[in-house]
């Protein structure tokens, strides 16, 4: 269960979030819990998560290790800040910052080399879905991105299916729509890496996941977890998503 805070919260606000969130998930055992704050809050989040099962992730990285790349942050820098995960290829990065399947692939390589677990996002636009192109778009994003990894690399990747029309819009994909897209992605994984890899890869659903819809989404066996934006900003709401079974 991963929270993507996007461009929200200061270090002080990060501290207050964790004070409330920590006790609410202290007994949670069944899943990994990841918070991805802005870069400026990674240190505060790592400090606040010390001694808990909560892990911290970044929302992006650049593929070079260091160099004259003003404004960028590298995998080794993120790892040295004690984050364990990094979101790659989020649709907001693809839409507003020109990321492509090719840059996503480079970033995945850089993340793995730095010892970070990449959470790689794929998902179709509304116009793709309306034109019946969802499967084709997902297959292409997979084929040009994650499916170019070798078996050993692929085994370390988490995938997030995020239909772009459902992100921040309050329009969640129905559990059935989400599961069908997950099946498409898992099918691509199966044809490339085989049955075991398809069974083992974790595919998260993202797009307006809330405390009141998480249970029906997670009831789909295809859905292994959630990547949560808006609802991860509030400690009580994200904790109730994490603890949806109780
Ligand atoms: P949302 O964002 O939950 O606010 O729709 C999800 C995401 O963009 O990862």
C-alpha cells in the first residue's frame, strides 16, 4: 500500500502526519506500507518512520548518478537518504514533464542499480479507453518499458496500473475494469517472463482509491495493492485504506 503525496506537505507537516499515522498502522502485518513524499521531506519521513514497518519512497529520479543536471536528483542520492522505493513514469510526469517509455526504462535501470524498488506506472487516457485502445496502450507501455528488463531485473519491479482518467478526478475504475486491465498487464508479463513471474509480480491499482472503495477493489484477486494519491495525505484516511481488512 503506497501513498503518493505528489507536491504536498512540508517537513513539519510530514512530522505531524507520521505522529498520527504510526499508531494507526502499528499492528498492520499483511502488507508493505510506503509513503512517497516530495524530495524535501524524505529525511523527515525517514526519521519519523524509524523503528516502524513504514518505508519511504521518492516520486521520481534522474538516471545519471551525478553531474551537471540542475534540479535533478539521482538514485544513489535517494538511496543515501534511506528511501527504499521510487515511483517511475507516473502519468503526471508523462503528461506535464515529457516522460516517455524510453526515459521510464532508463529510470528503472538507474533505480535498480541504486538498490531502490521501482513502482512503475502505466495507464491509458480517457480518449484511449473511449476508442477501445486500452489494451493496446497498456501493452505498448509495458513492451517499451518494463518488459525490456531481464528476468532478474523484472523480479524487483512493482507495477502500478493507473488509468489517467481516474487520477485525482474522483472517478475510480470499477473493480471489474481495474481487474481487466491488470489481467492484460499480467498477460504481457506471462508471455515475456513465464507463469511464475506473472504470479509473483505485484500490480497495484491507482486512481481515486478511498477508504470506501478500497475493499471492493482489493476483493479482485488481480489487484495486489493500491497507489493512493489524495487519500494518502490524511493519516486517518490512509490508515483505513491500509487496514481495509479490519
Ligand atoms: P489519486 O492519485 O488517488 O488522488 O487519484 C493516485 C495517483 O496519482 O497515484
